[in-house]
């Protein structure tokens, strides 16, 4: 009902889009390096081009005894369902990151006329093949790059700016509803090393400026150069 919409709105007002402390924004994709067109031959990386999905919403939720929201795309008090009520028919990519005591839900929207999606492009090939993979294969192909732009030396050292295949050490589940959404749920608290690093980052969040990018690994020549799925920036979050 409307109370759900209000609580979503309250969260968005508390954590707005922008550059001020305690805010989120699209990050500069060119600050990340991805596999270039000839990577399989010469290992060369190139600056990333525009992300495949437009960053539409970033939402931070605290959860209590009931635990985290496991299906963010289907929850009545989160962006995808609320947008459907507004007749928004765009395809959503939902990344649902479950951390100790809170979760970060990052949502991208596919522009209906996105050039990469309408033709036979490296991005469209990588995306179609990713959707068709088994959950086990998807785990091996989904990567994240975290860049600590500003923050304590210790955190920068603990979080190097390099791609990590998150599904190897962490529990990762995917949900695909064609023409509607694709949701990736990653339980960061399921890995021992990751828990330590995540705890370090969470404790320092108020002093951090983070850029976070996700992508599908380009494993074949016709899937290169790689492209970012989304990239988001977080500034000095008071979680």
C-alpha cells in the first residue's frame, strides 16, 4: 500500500542521489579498466565505455530478526515493484548485496534503445550467454571491482582495485524473469575472508568514497571488449 511507498521515499530522502556526504551517484565508468578487444592475445586492458544499464536506484536497508529481503525485485517496498506501479516497463538488473545487518540493493534499468542491446554486439553476446548459463556457470562469470577513491590507507590496502569473481567464495543466487528483471543475490557474509574485509569497510564507511562496478567476464574473443553492467559511487555513508 501507500505506507510501503512512503518508507521507500523516506529512505531515498535520507540517502539521496548526489555528491554530498551520505549520497550515491553513477560513477565514472572510464575510471575502471576492462579486458580489451585483443585481451586473449596480449592481456591488454582498456578504459571501460558507458555501462550497459543506467543506474536507477541505490537503496540501503537494515534488517532485523526477519532477516534480509531475498527477492528485492519482488518486494512491494523496493524500486522495481514501485516503478511498475508507475507504468515503468524497463527491464531491471537488480543486484542485492547482503552484508552483516544491512543490505545494499543496486538497480539498473535498460534503456529501450540502448545501442548494445539492439544488435549483435560483444555486450549483447556476453549478456545473452550469461542469461542462458546454469547458476553454477553464472557464478564463475559475474565480477565486481571496488575502488576506494578516498579513505584510510588500511582500507585501500585491504580492497585492491581489481576484478573479483564473487560467486567463487560467496553464496550467489540468480533469478531471471524474462522481459521483467534479472536479480543477483550475493551473501557477502557467507565468506570468512570477505566478512573481515566487509567489516573493515563498513566501520570506515563514513570516511570512504567508493566506486563499485560489476561486469560479466568476457571469456571469448567475440565477447570483447568487456563492458560494465553498472557502476555506482557511494560518498561517506552513515550506515
